[in-house]
C-alpha cells in the first residue's frame, strides 16, 4: 500500500474527467466522480485496516529521491517523504470520506 498512490488517485481521476476522450455530459461526469471518490475512500480504509497502533512513529512511509538516488536538497540532507501516524490516519480517512459525501450531496 502506498500513500503516493492515495495522493495520485484523485489527480488521475481529474485527468480522466478533463480528458478529451471522456464524454462532456454532466450526469456522466458526476457519476464517474462519485464512483472514483468512492474508490479512493475504500482505498483509504485499507490504511486503517493495516495500521498498527502499538507501533510508534510513522507508518506506510515512502521516501522519494531524485533520479540517481540524490536527496531533494543535498547540502542539508532533505528528502521528500510521505507517512502517517495515529492522528493523521484519522484525518486521511476523514478527508476522503468528506470528499465522497460532498460529491453525493
């Protein structure tokens, strides 16, 4: 499971909707957006299912490096990383749920 995929899924959905191959019908766009948001919400529930509350620190951590394995800001040793802890896991699922509810309303 990857947090990067959770970040990219809404972007992929937007690209599909705004693509020239998608029919420019408001009803179809709304249905697709609701379905896609539901997919993202279900994917976020897997993070809750596999979250280990007894483990300290970040979980599901992904560190992104530049090509060649270089740091983002090499002189300072700064990397770009995704991770969730006990508080942010609830906010992550809440955000995906609110997006789904707002599209349904």
